[in-house]
C-alpha cells in the first residue's frame, strides 16, 4: 500500500460494481399497494386511503434509509444517495398526504426535510469531489483554487 492510499477504503477495482437501483421505488410502492389491496383481513379496519398511502410512503422511506445504513461502511457516497432517495420519497409522497391531514405541521416537516436534503446534497458533492481527486492532491487543489501558496 502506498503512502497516498487511504487504509480504510478498498481500492476502486476491488469494490462491487454499481447496480442499477432505479427499480427500487416503483417496485416497493407496487408491492405495498398490492399487499394493502389483496390482504384486507390483515389490514386494520380504520385504515383509509390516505392513511394507507402514508403507510406506503413511510415503508418506502424506511426501506431506503435501511439500505443506506447497510451501505455506509462500504461506500459513503452510495449510502448518502440512498438517504437522498429516502428524503425525496418522504417529500414527494409522504408530505402530500401529510398536507392533506394537517397543513401546519406538514409545513414544518417539509422545512425539516428540505434542510436534510440540502445537507445530504452537500455531503454527496463532497464525496464525489473527493473521489475525483487523489487524497494527497485535494489540499493542493484547494490552495490553487483559492490562490494560496
């Protein structure tokens, strides 16, 4: 191992190949709706359409979060992207039904979700920038960009 390699991260050639994860949200949503529709005896009788949709959004958000936690040790970038997916599912699916129920508290929740999304976007940007540059040259490139010698 050379002096410039990070000892905690595997070399890029040894990492698992990137898998296409665009199937995740549609399949989870379809499976949740199918289970909710096909298994009425198992569902509580007071569960209406809005509550069912909130449940599906929460399950999809939780599943994406768990997948992100699973990937955090192998690739922080992949984990952060899964966390971004979880926030986006929450905003575009969960918050819609939260606004239907209680607009004031949903607005507060939307604000929190947007702040979390912004922080995650920054973290993804930093990880992507760190992968493009060598670990030793990152400080040198910052010094070059800022004009410091």
